[in-house]
């Protein structure tokens, strides 16, 4: 996941206890810092007993993660995070859990999404250069050579890696690649290009066809108000959604309580994650770092120990 609003939400209670499950994490196969086996190893060392690797629009890292999970005695859920378009709002994300990573329909949809990501990234590269920035494309080219996806975080890093941009970055007060992403690459900003993605209903249907469950990821990261989240959750439940990520690193107590209450009324599961992207990510760098505020997650059949 990456920032999609002009400012990132404030962190939730940093003193929250570490959880024993974490159902969203990312590897080098999407926008994470570490290889799948390294992600699993760090999760195990943090005391995580149930982990989901949910790379964006790809399942390519799951085999490596599964092998490492066996070595570490950790239970791994097959997972994926699908970028979706919602007619009533911005692009959102749906996580699939317990999927068959070899399901033909799912693989075809993910391939289409990755192809769009490639085209979209190149168009954003062009827009960034039209805005007067230089790009160090070495990192982008290296990722493409290995088949790894390229997204907005990598494009932002390409700007930061070119020393020709240093003076302008300083003038504009952009101190990190994330700062550049928020200033130039989110909706409404100069170099943003909208994506082509499946609808929420299409994503739910393909995840179900692949034998998985569909869970709306981090609602309050992409939508700002309680009314927006509540109405959207009810609408998604009508489309067959199975759960919502109620417990999340940046969700406040009020937001978490609302999601748990709404999910219970709709018969939905409530999952949680720290959205791990790597040990050097400014926000998503520690497993189990999401608070539950004394509420009980409902993972249903995802984990017998829940």
C-alpha cells in the first residue's frame, strides 16, 4: 500500500501490544523492501503465528514465502492485494485470502492489472519529466529486468536518486521519496495518472472463484469520513464482501470501533495488519504494530486460533 491522500493519517497508539497475526505484508515482488523469505523470517522473529503475503496484483512471491514459512513454523495464508476502482470514490484495495495462486481467472486479472501498472508508470514518468524533474531510471530498469512490478514509490525514488534534483527538492521542502509521491503522484497532483482496474464487484468475484475470501483493506486510509466508510462498507457487503480490515496501524480508536460495530451488523470478518513494507519504511516497518483497543478481531476460518 502507498499514500493516496495528501497527508498520511496520524499513527494510532504506538504503545499498542504486538499481535500474533498480521494479514498484510509486501515483498520485492511489489513495493516491499525484502524478498518473500526475508519477510517471513522477520515476521516469525516478531512472534507472528499467522501471516499473509499480499503483494500488489501478483502472487509471484507466494511459493518462496510458503517454503520459508515451513522453515520457521509459521502459518502462511495465500494472499494478494488487488487495486480496484469504485464508482463512488477513489481507487481502493481489496485483499484476497486463502486463494488458489494458480487459478487461471485470477492470474489473468492480475496480469491485466500489472500491464496497466506498467503503462501507467511510464505515463507518469513522462509527466514527471514534463514538470522539469530528472529521473534516475536505473532502479526502475533493474526491477523490470527481474519481472518485479514498478509503481509510484519506485518512480518517486527515481526522482530522489538523481542528484540533479537536489536543489529543487530542497526548495520545495521535499525531504523523502514519500514527500515527492504525495506532492506529485497522488490524485489531483501534477504527475498523477488514473489507473485502469477491476471494479470492486469484479475483484470480489474473481477472489471467490479462486477459492478465497475478499476483505476491504484499510478503509480510513483512502476515505476520510465515517459516513463515507460506513455507506461504502454496506454497499460492498451487498456485493459479497467477506470482511474488512478494521485493525490497522493508522486507524484511531473511534475508527476501529466503528468498523467493528458495522462489520458485526453485516456479518463480516474483521482482520488486521501493520501493512509491512520493510524495516526502513517510515510507517510500515514493524510487524504486529496495529492496535486492537481491547476489541476482538474475528478472523473466522482464516485462523483457528483467532
